[in-house]
């Protein structure tokens, strides 16, 4: 496993004046990703499919990025990956594509624990006659129960949309078990993997998910997003791109205006970084196999584990604080996104104090608006969220809490 010093040396932004602990909102990128985007803009910044050398190189870069992201998700041979500007835009695109097949009385299940990106777009299917049902959380803990899911499934279930990890709670949902229940009821799943993907390897083949969406800009890449869909699930939809683009031209039929070319160059450049984490040299987007990706994320988990443990340890020292999400630091239970509230001090004040100390964290409802309502958390103030990733350190966590401890003790 590479040392934390080696890992941090790949991220120039970490040498800045702010300790970046708001990675659930967007991670930093390795220098190789920066260089690849720059080189593409300087050399191959042209339209695809035109037949001249620069255009051919740009076309291959975009194709290579799609292949790599498909392998990144564990989807080789079973589906395709669609690229877009954000997870929100991809969710809305999927909902729009699915709307034509909705019939009055079809049931769509949405999840109280979800980010609004995977809720609001599905609620609009009510305009097509869909009946909305809710997979509700425990009002005390925010956790999800498979028994609760069973109760809302039925013979008219068409779709269940839920998060793999809540971007507020950090809880890991059993996607494989939930997907199995939905499939037994005859429905499909759309899983929001945005808060999971920076921390663990995605494996859509093992989990049998129909659609799985994540934000590449939260997984050390450019500001883009990706949506994997199985061949079977995609075949049920008609993509929204221009009428003269054939329906079977996937993923382009689902990529309005096409994917960001320079962003695709950046996605490809993530492969050598994953190779470094996995202890392998001379890795590129074509040679980065699943084993490399899985080993890289094992390293990521091992690097995050002590940081995650330290955050929970420092929070548990203040018994009056409410940890919003699992209090357990087990990496099988949660990821390192940790939220809390103070009974007497606003989340905004705590966040501002951290900023004054040189730490980048944030407060708010984190677009988990409905979850905060359910948990009785004021929407105008929300939670304090600390969200390190594998390049952060226990020393950074200690410095943060050494600076906040006096305030938190009040």
C-alpha cells in the first residue's frame, strides 16, 4: 500500500491554505487528471467523427472513457455507461426517458433517505399517472429497513429509486438485498451511488442493479457524472437525443450534446492513479482491469479507516452531540462522511468556526431536504458535515477538533 505522503503528493490542491474536508461535495483531482485535460485542450480540442487525425484522437478519447467507466462500475459485457454533466441531470434524463412507458396506476417507490436528485425527477411521473410510494426511514436514526421496503412493493411496482449511501448519514445500504426484493416484485432499481463511489468499488454485476449513477467529480475526476444501465434496462427506454440518431446508438442516444471531451480525457487519466493505489505500474485506461480497480479501492478503504475512526472518536467524546447517522466506525457499516448537530449551537456557527481555523467543511441539509424534515433537523441550519476521503489524515482531524473542542463542549 502506498504511503499517505505518496498519495497526497498526487494532489496539488492539498498544499493550499485550506484543509479540504468537504469531499462529499466534490473531491480534488490528481495532477495527471489536470495534465490530461490541459493536453487535450491544447492538442485535440475539436469535434468528433470528422476523420482527420486530431478528430480521430478526440473520438478515441471519448470512446475510451466510456469503456473505462463501464469497467470502473463492473459492467463489462452486461450494459453501457452514459456520461453527463451531473448525477442530477442524468437522473432527470432517465426519468424523462422512462415517462413514455408509465401507465396509470404504475407504482414508483422513492426513498426518504435520498438526495433530491433521485427523488424530485421521479415524483414528476405522477403527471403520467404513476402512484408514488415512499420507502421511509426510521424517524430517530434515519436508517432504512428492508422490511419497510417489502411493505411498499407490490405487483404494480415499476421502479424503486434509493441511495447506496446517504450523503448526510454515511450509512451503507445493502444494495444487493434491496435490488433482489425489487426484482422479485417485478420492478427495476435506480441506485444513487454518488456518496458510495469515492470510498468503495462499484460492482453492478454482483449487485444486479438496473441503473447505477455516480458523480465523477466526487471520485477524483472532472466535473461530470456517469450512469450505468444494463442492456436489458436500457432497451426499455428511448433516449432523448435527436430523432435521426438511431435508438440503438447507445450511449450517444442518451447524451444530449455529447459528453465533455476534455472531461473524458480527465476520466481516462484517473486510471494511472488507481494503478498506483493498487501497486501496479504502467496502467492506462485500456489496461486498468477490474482487479486493479478493486485493489485500488481496498487501499482507499484502508487509508480512510483510521480517519473515520478518529472522527467518531472525537465526536463521541462530546456525549451531548447528536451524530446523524451510524455512530459505529466500522467500514462495513458506513463511509467517512459524518454529520452531527449540537443541541445549543447552530450548525452554521460551528461550520464558520471551522472555516476560521482553516478547514473546509460545510453545514446545511445537503440536498437531503426530506430526510432532514423526517429527522426533525431545521432546514435553514441543517447538520455539520465532515467528509474526508483517503488523502486526508488523522492529524487533520485532530487539528480540527482541537480547535473546535472548546465550542463543542458548551
